[in-house]
């Protein structure tokens, strides 16, 4: 059997010594290094087959040492040794070429599995055939020597011992695959030897030999873990058959162990990769949410800029009323006809106008505020009316007739009121621009049109009982949308407006808002005949939605 040179690089002396002792049992020649520098020096001068490398070294980083080791000995199989909390580094090591990793304190069963996998890989590269080891224990030398010569000719690595005690000493210091023991030994029974051998190697296969046929002994041997039971004089063909069955069992168990270890390591790698992927997705989701919030805020501020004329009208109207009341008070006082009754009435009129101004300003401030989304029970009609408060005067100045058709007794929805307002404002702004464009083209003769063109925006809200949703639709008689553009109208930066007149973000932001409300956004109509933008939102408030 080929002796493998194995290097252990670990700054803990006890760990190095204990692993070295175990390596000798596996027919390996151990080399020891306390630092990365020492390990690399040994690696450079010795033909090391397997490297056991601690992740945490006092002088160099374990991952960097792994890279250098692979450069020095490309065919060397590396097993990483990790302490508590360094499993993630171990996973990185596997990605960089290590075959396995062991966690401290070292479990010798896992060490054996790791060494076995490494030796298997090396044997595959070198096209070597593994020799199974056999230990024969018998107190008759006339039995030992012929069996040893016979099995050596069959290409097995053979050890012999004349007593149970000597046999167990060999087992303790050497990796034995198959134990062939006489049932009656001078110092102990073969069954006792087998039972003690199983404490050293769980996978050792036992064959018990006796000089007489005894079913009770046979059953006892099998219960002790023997794979077979033979009688003297031993039939060599039967012995070979029994050994072959034992080898098959060993190979199956080792294959199961190695493949199980590979599956475990692969699963851990996948788990770590999934964790990393989930973390990246979470980070990306947060970035997208922040970007969406910033876009939404930018859109709101742009909307406020566009609606400045309407807001000025909403504020100037009550201010004009206050100015008129003040002028009437002044005239009445000059004429000496100002009464207490007039004072009460005029103060009430002024307070009413101030409340109107305050309501408009507060609504604008709340709409413009950058805040976290607060979903609550919302009357969808009230959000449309609030949007109209901000945009109605602007639509009037553009000579657009507004027709409202709201179904009565509509159920509430679960939503964020100011985001919904932004949706309606985007719909109305797009409708305004589309109708203005059509009006301009009709006026210039670019579009044939009979009779006068009247701009009209119809806003309809209905309850679809069957589908349990509220439908809000904004229908204009503007330019309409082509079938091709319907497919990409909600994509970011898509716009049919001239350069400098539209960012293409309005409907994209609208799409995001509607999606966050678990709703559906759509467009209907034909090119040249107007368009209807509609939203379907789940009916029912927090109790129904379960949020």
C-alpha cells in the first residue's frame, strides 16, 4: 500500500499531535507545521499528497496559504480545519479548491471520511488500485503463515498476530479493513477481539473461524458484528468468497460515507450561496424601494410645480373673499353703519375663508412630505376629489370639461391615500397633454376633424362585485394609444412626448404604486380616438385584506 505524505499546519500543538497519531493508523507519513511559513517550506521540499490546513494561522491568512499551496502542489488535496464561527471561510475554501473541511474539536470519524475521499481522488488521478488490509489472528503458526502467503498472492495487504492482545495492538496502530480471527484464542475469544476491534473501526469487517461447527457460536459471532463464519479446515475458495463479500460491503459503506460527506458539503455550500443570494436580494430590494420612493417624491414635487396655477387659484379665491369682507367693513365703519351683527357675520366669513386656505396648504404640505407609506382604509372617491382639488383649476384653464360618475355606497380599499392621489394626478396630466396635443394638431390642420373639438375627461368609479374590486377609469378624447405603445406604455422612460416635455417616469411610477396596492393597471382605446386609463384595486379594508 502506498504511504501518503500528509502535512498538518495548525498552531495548536495538541491538535497537530493527535491528528498525526491518527494519520499513522491510516498508513500516512505525517509532517507538522505550526505556522503558514513553516507549512509552505515543508510543502516546497516534500512530495505532500494531502494538506490539512488551519483557517486561522498566526502569520498568514489560511485562504491565502491555500492559494499558495495549490500553486506549489496543484495535485495536493487540501482539507481545511476551522474553529467555531469560521464555517463561512471554510465554504470559501471549498470554492478555492479544498476538498473538505473539519471543525474543531476534530471528529476522527469525519477525519477518516475526509482522508478517504482525498485518497480516493489521488488514486483516481494516479490510476492506482487500493489494497485492502487484512489481519489474521490465530494461535497456531501453521495456520497463520499459509493463509498470509495465500492472501498476499491475491493482492491483499496482510498482517498476522498469534493472540488477541497483539491483534488489537495492530488494529490500534494500523487501519485494518478485514479481521479474520479464530474463535478460540489463548488470551481471549475471537468474539471479544471483534467487539474491541469495532470500537477502533466501526467499518471493520469480521470473519470468525472455528475448529468445530456450533450454531450457537455462529449466531453469537454474527451478533458481535461478524460478516461471516467459517469452520476449520478453512476452504480457501470459501474464504476468498467471504473476503470478497466483506470488501464489497466495505466499498459500499465507504462510498455511502464519501458520497454522504460530499452531499453534506454541497448542501452547505448551496445553503451559504442561498443566504448570500437572499442577502443580495434584500439589499437590492431595499435599494429599489429607496429608488422608487425617491422617484415617487420627485414626481410629487414635479406635480406640485405643474399645479401651481391651480393652487394659486385655490388660495387666491378665499383671499379675495377676505379682502372683499375687509373692504365692506371699512366702508360700513366710514358711514357709521357698522353693527355688531355685521361684525359677527363678517368674522364668520373670514374664518371660513381662512379654513379653506389652511385646508389647501395642509393638503399640499402633506402631499409633498417625504414619508413612509401608511396603508389604511381609504375611500377611493375622496382621493380622486383631493387630486382634483390640486389639478381642477389647471384643467379648467386648459378648457377641459370634467365629468364625474361615481357609484354610490362604494366599499373602502386598503391603500396609501397620497400615493393614490399621485396615480390620479398622473392620469389627469397625461389626459390633459394628450387632449392639448390633439387640439393643436386639429388647429394646425394636421388632423382632419369636422366641427369644433371639445376636450372632455370622464372619471368613473364602480364596484365590480363579482371580482371583488374597485375600478377607477379616466377616459379622455385625446390622441389615444397605438397597439404597439400599449405594450410598453408602463416601461420606465417610455414617452411619446417631444424631447424635454416628458420624462417617461409618470406611468412607470404609477405602475409601481398600483402593484404595491396589489392592483392591476391597464389602458384601453384606439389611436386617434382617445384613451382610458384604469385601475383595479381589491375591495375591502384592513379586515378583508388581513393586513
